[in-house]
C-alpha cells in the first residue's frame, strides 16, 4: 500500500528567496555586531564581575604554576638520586 506524497500549497515566494532573505538578515546582524563589540567586551552578566573572574583565573594559574615548579623540582631530585 503506497501513500501519495502530501501536496503543499504554493507560497507567494520560493524557497530560494526565503533563504536569501534569511542569509542577508544574518549577515547584516553579524556586521552590526562586529562593529559595536570588541573582543574584550562583556557578552553577558554583570560588567563588574569580569575583574573578579579574571583575578580568580589568574590566581588559579599562578597556583598551578607554583605547584608545578615545586613538583617538578622534587621529581627531578628523586630521579637524579638513583
């Protein structure tokens, strides 16, 4: 038993015209955003919280670096003792 494909009513404009319209809208939005934002602008949330976030990341990076230096120096001392 085969079913016939559903026939859809013809729109006043074609699929290509709709896609062209959507693409041009997306490009215009992209152009307007790129002119108004810099890479360092806040994208969401509170603008005051970014300095706290950067300080937190910097702190964890410094902590990792210090612990990594200590670990590597001890590990080198253990391996060279043999």
